[in-house]
């Protein structure tokens, strides 16, 4: 507006006295925490006195920044966006013993199911396929798979009580926090910008992958004999097992065909955004988990909750015992460090406390 007024005044030169443009209005920002006006033109957007507003369907909400006290935080909980009927589980009865006394998750990667050895299969295939894995951007996630990161059901169960399916974030009294695509990339070593995998993408050919009744039988059936060449079918079978059982941790007790097209596409050299698929599956499983808890359904969640556990290890790093020595050559990939972290919460007898 100032520029437009000045330009108009210049055009009118010689037609009368020049009128100065109006002064810009004084900046006034309402402090949503204590309802005071902040008269600071140099205010930064990350100042903890303000909220950052946004609108959804005409309703104004705010992203909460850091708040000094719980009393002030509770005053502003109404600014959290919520879908109709959505309520955090923390506002209901909380019984953490369920996660201590039972095993509600089928999500630990099965590296060696009943005597079968995925690690040996990896070492058989790696010499001929490692260059292809590097080109696909999955080499580090394949290496990370051998760490077999386990989950702590009580820890995941506790944070689930703060999960909001509207925003895919944990809603804490002072702010929202959640896993981002950048977090997935930092933990797994996957690339952030490959093309998305869409339903219209189909493998160029059919591969001979035999259905089997168990994970161990699948490895025994598809793993080639020592000294033989790695066939296309074996490589697709290897990637299929890796995706189904270790990366996405299917809740089924046997192999499912859901990830077979994805394995075939990777084998054929298609670089795909696995990081985005992983993050979406974490969100989906947490939503399903909340649905089961809210409706007292049997919980049999699978999914890549190992990734959520590694992210929690990073968030609560100051409360974790870190292994000494044994530095890896992949320190820039956080998952290699976080997989060995153990909880060490102060002033408790047990981790569950």
C-alpha cells in the first residue's frame, strides 16, 4: 500500500500539493497466553508468547508454541484442532498395566524365524545385488534390518494415549509433536524425494513366488543353494520377505501378497518413496490401535512400530542408556545408534514405572 500511494503521488506531481502516504499501522499482536497486547515490531514467529493461527473450514485453530506453565497450557487446549467426536485417550481411564502384562503388538522384525536365517540370505544375495540396492536407496535400511530393533509396548502404549488422528500428532499439554518425513529419512537412511508408488504401477513380468504357510518355510523354499547364481525369482522373494516381515511387520502370521508388487517393482529398478509409505503405515497402525482401545477390541497390531520406537528413543534420548564404544561407520544414520538405546528413567524401580 505504501508503494502504491507513493507511485500515485508521483504521477500527480505538478497537479497540486503532494500528499504524503499514510504511515503504516502500529503492529499489535495479541498474546493468546495471557490476553495482553504485544507491541513489539521485531517479534519472531517462534516467540513463546504467541500462537501461530491457521483455519480449517472457517474455524480458527493455532499451533501451540512452548508454554511456560501447565496452567497456561491447559487454558489453550481448545486451540488444538480436533475432528468431530475425536478425544484423546488420556482423557479416558488409563490402565498402563495392559501393555506391561500382555504383548499387544506383532511388530518385531523376524530375522531368524524358527531356525531360518534371513541374515544368511542377505549375505548370499548382497555380492550380486548391493550395487542395485544402493541405486534404489535401500542399502542402509537393509543393513539396519539386521539390528532387529525391538519395541517396548508400555512405552508405545503410553504415548498412544496422546495420539490425535486428526493431525497425526501427539497432543501434549504444551505443544503438538510428531514424526515427520525428515525423521524417517534420518533414522533409516532412505531418500526423501523419490517418486511415489501409485496403484497404476505394475511389474513388467510375473515372478514365481510360491505361497507358504510360515515365514521359516518361505525362506527355506526361496533361498538358493550355496554356490548357485541368484535368480530374479529369488531376489524378488528376498525383497518380498524383507518388506512383509521385517520392514512393515505384517500382523499376519504368514506371508501376505500385499507387498509382492512393491518387491517386484524394486527388483525391476524402480526407485520408490519407501519413507513416505513407512510413515503412512505408522500413522495407520496408531489410528487402528486407538480404535481397538476405544472400542475394547482385541489388539493385534503390526506395522512398523519399530520405527516409532526408534523415534521415541531419539525424543527421550536424555532418559536413555547409550551403549559405550563400538562406533559404527554410519553415525549419520540415526537408526544404527538408536537401536541399542535402553530406557533409564530416573527415580523409578522399573522401566514401566
